[in-house]
């Protein structure tokens, strides 16, 4: 499975950590940047990952900033993106199972490396359950298309 990952400066170290371990898990990881730890603006990197999903370059995205909130806000501005900020594995499980989220956002200053890896693995391995949740996701899509 092809996934995209990006961060700002506050999430850079966690991005690098996750990228290497997810590749070892068998994921094809596209790093949308930044390439080095430097002060950058998170909207620029959230946009790259969101566009990657829209253009079907990747199936899922992982975005990391200081809290995960900023990345979530900007990613959710893009049509077809359902970004979820997750702080535990249960958040990640429900974001995928109930909301068909396609972008995981993490707080590099809030979530430890090992927990971030577990959250990412749960997010990437959980399927959307459809059922009653499909009706709700379809409503999200309808509202998105009316804008």
C-alpha cells in the first residue's frame, strides 16, 4: 500500500521515525517533506499530501505537526479528504471504521514515538465498516460537493 507522510518542523523527528518503521512493515512511503528539520509552514505540507490522495498517487496520508490540530484543519479543507487527529489507537480504529478517514494527523509534541507507530499501524490496517456509517460518510460527501 502506498502512503504519504509529511510534517512541519515540530513533527519532523517523528516523521522520520515513522517513515523508516512503516517501510519495514511493508508500506511504500512517499515523503512529501520537509527533507531537513527547518522552520516551515504546515499548510504547505498538508496540501501536498491531500493533493497526493486526490490525484491517487497515495491511498492514505500521515501528517505531523506540534499538536496535529493545524494539519487536520488544513487537510480537511480539501475535497475528498477526511483527516482525523488521533491520540490513541482507539481513535485511529474508529476514525477508519466509522468515518473512513484517509489522513491521520499526529501531534509530534504530544504523542510518543512508540504510541505514534501503534496508532499509525491501527489506522492503516483498519477497514471502513460501511453499514450505517456509509450513510453518514455519503452525507459528508454530499455537503462537500455543495460548497
